[in-house]
C-alpha cells in the first residue's frame, strides 16, 4: 500500500556542514509550514514514510545509516538532500567519505543544491510519494 | 551501592540537529558520568583546505559550518590579509561586519528556538523561527545566498550592497525588534523556563577560566573574551560595541546573554549601515594572489572565538588549522551534565550551544601503528 498524502518524515544528518540541516529545519517554520501537506517530523525511522538524508556519509556513519534504513517502514523512500549527499560535494575526495548516499542505500529523490532551498526540499519530499 | 546503567542518546535523534552520540551513565535518574562520542560529522575539513589557492580555499572554508559561514570567512581573511598585508577599504570592512552580525542574530535566534523546543515550549520555537526566517531574507537580498553567503574575496567583496539593500536590512531589523523584546520578556519571566534553567548546568568563573571557555558561555560567567572587543578587526574598529555579561553562569544566564547579544548585534548593524561610505567595491581583477606566508587570526563567531592558522607555500595553502568555539567549550560538556538529573540533560547541553559539524577532527591511524610528530614537523605540515 502506498500513501498519497501526509508523509511522516525522519531525518538523518550523515555528516554535513549544517547548511542542509538548517534548511530542512526551516521547512517546519511558519513560513514554509510543512504541516500544510500533513508532513510531520518523526523521531524514529520506524514511524516514518520518508527518510531524509543530508551530508556526506562518512565512514563512521555508514553502518548507522544502514541501520536506520532497515528500520524504515515499507515501502522505503529516501530523499537525499544537498550536494554532499548527492555526490560528496566539496568533500568528494576526503578520506572520510564513504558515500554518496545512493552507493549505500537506494535513493528515491535527489534534491541538488548547496544547500537547496526549503521549497525544493518540500517538493522533493512530496515527489517521493509518487 | 548502586550500579550505573548506560543511557545512550543519538547519533540520530530528533533534538540533535547534528549527529552526536551521547552516552550517559545514570544511577536512578542522576547522571554519574557522561561521554561524548564524536566522529559522526567528521568530513576532513582541514584536509580539504590543503593544496588550494587562497581564493579557492575560501570557498571550502565557508562550507565548514552552515551556521557561521561568514565567521569562518572573516577569520580566514583576517589571517591571510594580515600576513599578506592587504589593506581593505572601509566599505568592505563594514559590509563584512554587517553580514557577520546578521549571522550572529540568525544563529542566536535559531539557538533560542531550539532551546525553547527542548524546554517543551514549541510555540516560542515557532516564533523564534519565524523571526529568523526574516533574517535569511536579508541575507538573500544582500549576498544572494541564504546559508553560505560567499560574499567576500581577499581584499574586497564580491558585490556592493546597494542603498535599497541596506534599507531593507534596517527595516527588517526594525520589524522584528518589537517581537523579540516581548519574547525576551517571556523568557525572563516564564515560570517553566526559570524553573528548568536557573541553577542548572552551573559553571563557575574559576572553571570557565581553567578550561578556557569562549563565547557566550564564558560571558555568562562574567569573563569577557569577546574578540570583537579585545582585538577588534575589520569594521569593528569603527563601531561602538558593548559586551553582554552576566555573573550567574547557569543555563538561564546563557540564554539571556545570547538574547541580549541579538539586540547588541542589531545595534551594530544599524551603526554599520549608517557609517558605510558611498562607492562601489566591485573587485578589480586579478585579485591579489598570495604566494607565501603564514599567520594566525581570530574572529568572534556566534559561539565564541574562532581561530585560524593559515600557511601558504608557493601560492597554495599548505596547512589550515581551524579551532572552532565548540572545540574549546566541548571539554566542559561532560562536567556540566555530571550530577544533573537526566531530564535536565537536553537543556544543559543545548544551553552550551554545541555546533558539531565544524568541530570534528580525527587523527587517522592508517595501519594501527602510532606515529610521533615533533612540533617542528607539525608546524611544517609534513613528516621527514
Ligand atoms: S551540500 Fe553544502 S550546505 Fe549541504 S551539507 Fe554539503 S556543504 Fe553543507
């Protein structure tokens, strides 16, 4: 069964600079107000329909990300946010880089940008439902 | 004799916007010991900054932290412009300060919002986030970017803030001031906030001195170590600035110090906008190339002193060392939560305002063998 509306979102920062994290957080503020779409930020991936990942996945984080992905409810949808999550961004050849995210877990929607604007993040999350 | 039991928080946790693994050893509900397990946000910032031309390194330096991007730029430029003896025009100096102070406002508002969220006051969280969004609009207007401002180059700025831009900044600050005054009043008088913050996470002045704490955390213990006051740089030389200090040293004092700093920063932006000389700062190309030299420099980030060491050899950066404020304050975290009730831990940790992403450093041990570096080798950045 696939849902059409009101996804619950869990969020994981896999080692980014905070920029993307802040823009995800900004989505919840009164201006962007994701509650309009019934989107709610949930603590545990077990309760979430969509997992939002930002940041390069560093070596220490890799197993955590897999662990969180396993807990995610079926059907699993992952939205990768920001240049870091998509390709490694400026940290591409860093010694700590174990990603990008789609090398580790399947990704449904990519949202490019450094950091992407809240509008595109919301669009990405809604796109993942289709 | 009770045994302690381990209470893990993180690395993925809704109240931590960054990955941090907090291990609390608790007896009943009292925290006996705490370990902060790091490395989840490490991405080799300093490594990334090596072997680059200074202007390219600037791009990477900004991406050290999404909250205080401009402060890293300022510290880096202060260092480089210091040893390369590059003079900057007054207009550039003030433009940089305007962005930096707006950044302090946005960082403190974000912090205040998250702190209120930790205290269970989600309405205030939303209020603070609403006001913060307006500051991001100003960034958008001034620099074209919301988060990583990228507005500066060595010796100059990328764009001239027009008269309308500055007016927009001033009117936005005006429009949020009244709200912020009333939020501050609420924070100061709200029973829940007072109950949960006063006397919690107490740091004595002596401890703060011994551990070398920086920023609002130290200023809440009546230690003035504001870089903007002690060694003014760039536009701060032209502005009048009061340090906000308190004596209590607890979570409540830290909250009020930050909120008062917001008003002080607004004041600085106003001063800077009024003093800014007319004219254009469009860079003359080529921007000065920096071939050799090394130096240190510091800037006051929202969380405290941000210290950079930069060494340039043959036009490329050979070593960049960043000492971010959270790195200086982190040593106090386990001490501050020891003996506290477990329900107070989120409030105490949040009141110290951790910013993990820019702080993560690791020593890579490739083959499990340890290596000894002499201070001379470390300074040169290479092993013989
Ligand atoms: S994509 Fe840019 S803003 Fe996002 S985490 Fe990476 S460096 Fe930071």
